[in-house]
C-alpha cells in the first residue's frame, strides 16, 4: 500500500514537514536571530512583512477559489478574530500563532485529501489537532534540555490555541462553502 493516496496529499505532507522543520530549526538558530532582531523597529518591520505575506496568500487563495458573499463575510469575521488575538499577544506568542496555524492547516488539508481519496478517518479535525498539538508539546519538551531555551506550558497552550483556531476556521469555511456554495 502506498504511503500517500495522491500526489496532492504527498505535497501537503511535504509542506507540513517543511513548516515542522522550520519551527524546529528555531530551537537552534532562535537565539542568534533574536539578537539580530532585538531592535523593536526591526521586529515590527519583520512582523508586518510576514503579515503582508499571509495577506497575499489569503488573497491569492480567495482568487483561486472565488468565494461567495457569505464565505467572504465569514472570512472577514475570522480575520477580525485573528487580528484582535494578535493585538493581545507579545512577539513570541504571535510567532506561535502563525507557525502552528500554518502547520495545522497543512496537516488538516493532507488528512482531508486522504479522506477524499477513500480512506476512512473518523474525525479528521480532531486528528489534525492532536498531531499539531503533539508537535507543539515535542517542541517545548526539547527546549527543556537546551541550555539557552526555556520550557513553557504557556507556549504549549498557544500552540494548541493556534491549531484549534486554524482547524476550526478551516472546518467552518468548508462547511459554509458546501452549505451555501457561492451565494
């Protein structure tokens, strides 16, 4: 039996692995980068650049899928929730929200692609959340043994919140698209 059910699933898992590798690489290059970006103005510029990239990705996805009015309304509501959440967080928590949201989306998309190819997976959103959450726990546990990093339960919480928000948003948007189409 092949490992992947389709080329799309394979690509989604490879992208998920790329995000995973990027997250885990920060365990080792995080300190030098933190020193490099210690200036608040530089951090703000980098953050705005990343947010612009995310915005471009969302717009391009929207152009590809051509969402209807109801879906656009829901997307704007979800974006508002994310923005308000971002405003309440510090830089480290913001990075967790971005990293683990993207990871969760790739994992969830890969699992739903497997289902679309005929595999039986009972609760794909829950499985996606558990996988993403366990990756976040592993990330924090590794930090316990690194001398320049700190294990923090709050970070595990933020990783879980990010995964839940991303997967929940994806599930809601998928349901809206199926239920209302492009109305």
